[in-house]
């Protein structure tokens, strides 16, 4: 009887230790198997994953950008979008007419800046200060629908609509001053698609700079650990279809390969969010179909979570100076001097 009691005691101990483990393992298996089903049923989660990985910490200094220029709003489709006109330090501007006159001043080229969906305004302000001081530019930037101060939902169609609204507004103010594009990360997909449409309609953009561009959103999603974990369970076109459903299936490469506009690609060597291989692959593919596309890789701090603007102020200064040097010795001047 004592042996039986010991056996029963051991059995209870075994059950006590084993059952919770079985429940945990079963829960993990169910969660693992059900996740693709949830992703398939709710493709909006795909959009959230992308936005979360590029989300910047909100800035509390509301007056920071006001020191650099003026903010105004334009109607894009059925909603309004926030637009910034970043002006040269030496410009004396007090009225709306002064800003319009500046747009017509050919001494200051117009640079339309396409941000990623979320951006760190402090670093963006630093970027603007360095860039406008270096190359006599005035910067027009805007928040896509569903980001920043702009209402609505972010989609590829909506973002391109916003960009076209900004472009045509600029052209209405100044028919002759040159317009250049500068796009950052996810913004590269929007800028290149906008550029493709403008060129097809007979409009002109002098050049485009792609900073840390994505190859396409499908490649971006495939680089995430969550996708790699479930890759063997997911149908072949699962991610692509999800991106199509939520309309964020950007392809920088397909768009930029079809336009004959001088293009400069910039990418940090240690970017772990959008790796430099995105730019290398983009340039390789584009060069099969067109000319005048160049790539500059530069040293930067290791980026593990996108801060909204890849470089700090000192790094931006070093980048700009390196490009300034390249202007003197290579055909990159075609991109930056027009």
C-alpha cells in the first residue's frame, strides 16, 4: 500500500508538472497555426505591421517647424492635407504673397520632399536646415492622408493623389521654376509612382533623390521576422494580395525603371530597417532599362528602429559634403545641378 501511495503521489506530481506544459505547448501551436488565418482574414494588420516598424516618437515642440517656414492646408480629394513650405534663412517673408514670390525665384530651386509615413519632426527639421543651407533650395513637404496632421486613411492611391495635388499647386504658383523630388524610405515608392504618372502626362520633374528607398513593400514585408517565421505556411501570393487589398503595394523599382529622369540613390551602410541591399538591387534592375541612375552608400550609425529620418544632423552634414565632392568629379552633377 505504501508503494501504491508513492506511485499515486508521483503520478499526481507528474500530472501537475506535465499538464500545464501540454496546455502551453498546445496554446503556442494553436496561436502559431491561427496567425496566418487571422492575417488572411484581416489584411489591415499587414498595413499596421509596416506602419509600426516606421513609427516615430511624437515630438512635443510644436513650434520647431514654424521657425523654418509656414504650414498651410490643401484640399486633396475629399479631405485636407498638411503642407510645409521650408524657406531659406535669408528670405524676408511676412505675407502669403511673399511665399508665392519665393516660389517664383529661380535662385532657389524647389525640392518636394516625400517623407516616410511617420517621421521624427526634430530630425526632419535638422535635415531641412542642413539641406537648404547647402544647396539654395526651398522645400515643400506634406503629410499623406492618414499621417501627421492630414485626415483620412493612408493608401497608395491617396498618397499619389496628395503628391499630385502638391505638384499642381506649385505649378499653379510658378510655371517655370524647376521642381526636384527627394524621397525617404517608404516615400520613395510614392514619389516614384507620382513621377511616373507626371512624366506620362507630359509634366517635368528635373531630378529625383531616393534616400534609403524600399525596393518594394513585398520585399520589405518578407524581411520581417514575422514573415520569415510563417513563410512555409503562407500561400505564395499571400502577402502581395494583402498589400493589394489595403492598397499599400508600393514598388519603387518598377516605377523608377520606366522614367528617364536623373536619379541619385543614397543609402546608409548600417541601416537594419531598410537594408542597403534594397538600393543596390533597385539600381541593378533600373539600369537594365534606363541610364542616369547613380548610387552613393554612406557610413551611418546602426539603425534598428526607424527614427523618422535616418541621419542625425552631423551625419546629414557629412553626407551632403560627400555628395558635394561627388558633384565635382562625377556625372552626379546631372542630378544635382539642373
